[in-house]
C-alpha cells in the first residue's frame, strides 16, 4: 500500500493528546447513537480483493463523474505538520502519497469503484502495461496530451529520467522495488550519479525506442510491475524541470492542481493546473478551484473544529490525521456528526522495532514483546475505532491473513504478560538500570505511547532514555543505519495486496542500508532465501513461502514486536461532498471531493 511507511508503508497517520488514553465508544445519553460501528477484521478482508489490470478502455478519461458533484470553491485541509516530501522519488510516506494524487502522475494509477475494488489503469500510459517474454518485459505507450504545468509535453525521455534519477544519491527516501528488479539489490552501482552526468541505463534494461514508448527489461518475471508503478514514488519528474535536491520544495505538476504558494511548516496553496486535461485521466477530478493546506493544526483542534462545523470548517477535511481519541465518544455517539466520518481498516501494522545492531539478545527482545500492553497502545490511538491488538506483522488486509496467529499470546493477555517478561529478563542476566534509548515521533500519539513504553520497560528494570524526533523527519532519522537508538515505534503497510511488499522491504537482509525500510537491520540467511524463493513462485505457492518467512521472523528472530493493526476514522465538514474511505490510500479519497455549495 501506499506507505504509513506506506511507511504507503507508509507512515504516520494518527495522533492523540497525551494522557487521553481512554475511549468510551458508547454513551448513555438520551438520543445518542450507541451502536459499535468500528471496523472488524471481516471488513478488512473485504478490502483485500484481487487487483484487476485495466485495458486501454478502462484507462481512458475523463474519470466517471461523482454523483451530485459541483464545481468551484476552495477546500481547506487540516494537517498537524508539514508533508515529509513533495519530490516523487522521495515519497514513501502516507501524507505525501495522499498529496501526490493532486499534483503528480505516473505511468499507472489505481482506479477505485464505489465498493473499494481496485483496478490498475494507465495514468500517463495508455493501459496498465503489456507484458511479454513470460513477464520479464513490460511495454508502455504514452497518451497524447500529457503536459507539465508549464506546457512541456511529457515524452519517454522524461519517464527514463524519472526512473534513472532514483539511482542517484539525490534520492534516499523512496521505494526501491523497480530499481532493484532492474539492476539488483546494489542498484546504485549501476548508475551511481543517476542521469545527471549524461549516462543512462543500457537499452537491455530500460529502453525508449521513440518518444511514446518505454520498455522495461527484467531478469525475472515481474507480474506486479503495474501496481509498483502506481506508487507515488514512481511519478514523473520532467527532465528539464529537475532541480535535484531543490525539487523537493518546488515540484512541477502534471496533475489537476499545482502549487502557487508554499510556506514550509505552515501552509500551502494549490490552484487548478490549466495544463491538465481531464480527457487523459481516468482517476482524478478537478471539481474544486483549489486547496488551502494548513500544517499547524493539531489533531485535537482539527477534531474540535470539525465537530463544531462552523465557518471554514464546513469546507474542511482531515488529510491523514484521525479523530482525536479524547473526543471520539462525542463523534461516534452523535448521529449527525458520525455521518460526517469515513471509516476503514488500514493496511498498517504498528510495531516496536528493535535495532538488532544494539539489541542482540533475543530473550530481551522477547521479554519486551511479552511486556508491551498492546491494548493500552491501541487506546492511545483511538481504541476500537483506531486499531486492534496485533498477533503478527502482517495486516488483516493482506490475502491469506490468519486471525488466530498469536505467538506472544496477546489475544489472551492484551495488556501484556509482565511475569513472563521478567522471567526472560532474569534468564538473560540483564542488570537493573541498564539503559535503553527509545526514539519517538513528537506527535501527541507518539508522546502518549512513549509514556506507556517507558513505564513498561521501567517495570523490567531498564533506565529508558526517551528521545523525541520531529514527525517530518522521523523515518529519515530511524532509517539511518548508524542511528543511535535501541528501539522505536514504526508503522508499515502493504504497497499493494501482496506479502512481498511487506516482508521484502522491511525484513530482507539485502535491504540493510541507509534510507532503507529495514529499520531493525535484520539479515537472516533463511529469511533472505525464503524471500528470494517466494519472489519467483506463482501466487499459491508463494503464499505458503511468505507465511513460512513471516513465522520465522516473528518467532525465531523477533526484530519487531507486533503492537496493533491500524484502523481509520476521519471527520469532514458538512459542505464537503464525495467523501468516502479509500482502500488504496487508507484515508479519505482525495480524488472525488467537491463542495456542495461552492
């Protein structure tokens, strides 16, 4: 999926007010709605239907009209911090992935129907791709009329440039699937300066025989390529517009909107991109005149304003933040307010990642995993409307999810087994007062969960040094191979409905590197071999191999303690139309929004 860390995966999605850990889902007040409408694992399973690959007809624009949609007006977007990135090549976190659909376009994209079913369609390409040579070769033809915001026509050279720039050190924080498939795990060695010094990948790897054609040549079949190319990280950066590092603050648009004003850490204004042609786009709309992003509104204030639904709040949405847990009962117990929510099961698993370079004793890691009060961690993120205690590291939205898998007994003891944990700590010979450094994001949720983790580890005899990291750079900091932290909370979600997009980027030892998503630095030969095997197998056989790899990771190595599966509940203003939960983004569907009264 598109990294919590997507980061899609994708990355930080929700937060809470420190100290507000309890959630009352029902109310005894007269006239209030007391029904539990939180999403279940069955709902999650319904979101994991097989993806369909669309043909040229499905890829034609314009996108299907949204019922009742009107044009005009400005949508307000509430955020509590700035976007992590705006350069497509750097985008692998959910907030930036959500933003990407407004201004970026790639070869493919996900088209979503009103039931949440997903079809990969051609975005700037005429279809989802044509494979040959047993899936080792994929050919894309570009649509006519694709231009950037300055009117420059996009050609195959721009697609080549967009792929090749990912090989350079300029790009350090985005997805690596396609590069790895093309050039191996050490892909940077194939083109260390990217295209910036005039060198290119050979035609035997990436071919552009004319202005309209792009051909990918892989050493092994890559049936998931159309889904990988739909990721924001593979969107187009026009060659003549590329400003390297500076592009992250001033990207050029191919989508329906473009940036006219950006004040880092404060605000951003988007207006219509007059070079975008709806006839070329089967996914997006351009209903509103623009978007005003405010990135200084904390989660509690967002929720309070949207509950009140006055003034500009009527035209406002939560972007990737969720309803404030402290105000959840107010939202879900009032029918009129609850009607202005979108809900769904996200693809993310929150986990306590261990830095295996520092935390080498598995007994200690197991002890901490047993001790974690998972349910309290869930309560700090919205209770049953925010998540569900996790037994493993694979989300319920993945095909083949096993709801009974629970090697650390969290279903029976959701608030931890401190006695078992202390036994393991004693066996490991850990001295009272041993220091551990815990890194956390400076969001209210991060702060609240830090208190829980620090208290729990303190009960095991550890002296916990809590280190706060700015939300916008959190994954960049913990993604450094030589980071100074022992453990940290991370979230990951599928990039598309396959275990390959979870186990490969997060637990493959070949991915251990600066900027990698292998936050624990796990490098186990047996796991690596199972990953390599699964990537060459047909889906049915691969499913069994992925399950074997998952069990070894969780039970025999334990690089990250499973904490909870994430759910989503967001509020929007009463004048906002077209609001629905997107199974692709795990947030409000940004493509279909309009204002009822512009």
